[in-house]
C-alpha cells in the first residue's frame, strides 16, 4: 500500500474512533474522554490531509 493511501486510511480510522470516544464521553458524562475523542478526530483529519498532499506530490 502506498504511503499516501496508508495515511488516508489511518486518518479515517482515527476520525471514526475519535467520534466514538467523543460520543461515549457525552453519554457517560466523561469530559476527559470527550476531549480525547475530539483530539483524535483532529489528528485523523491532519493525517488524511498529509496523505492527500503525498498523493499530489507523488510519494
């Protein structure tokens, strides 16, 4: 698997797990878990963008 595709897949995975953590944190009223979920979503979005840039650059 190309590096760019790997970054995009891993980024999507982190976004999804982050969303689950955020929702779980809201449901069980755990602010720390909610924040961790938001942070993981953000890092997933960044990783996906890195994958897109690598694809454009040909890496």
